[in-house]
């Protein structure tokens, strides 16, 4: 079974030097794909790479 790396908004905000609100706006607008797990947004490493490459 392949392990999928998930990032919280807090982790990504630090990694990308943006606010959690900015990331939430990216998800809401469809620029970044994420899913709520346990009531918190999670972004997979695959979706992060797609976002960084400009793929939506």
C-alpha cells in the first residue's frame, strides 16, 4: 500500500510563506485541491505539486 503524504493548512502556510486564509481561498476558488478530514483541510502531496506546477 502506498503512503500518501498529507499537509495541513498550517504546515503548507509555513512551507509556502503564505497565510492559512490564503490557502483556504485557493481551495475555495479551485486553484488548489484539498479535502476535509476530521473537520480540517488536508492537501495531498500530489495536489500540492499540481498547484505548484500551475495545474488545476
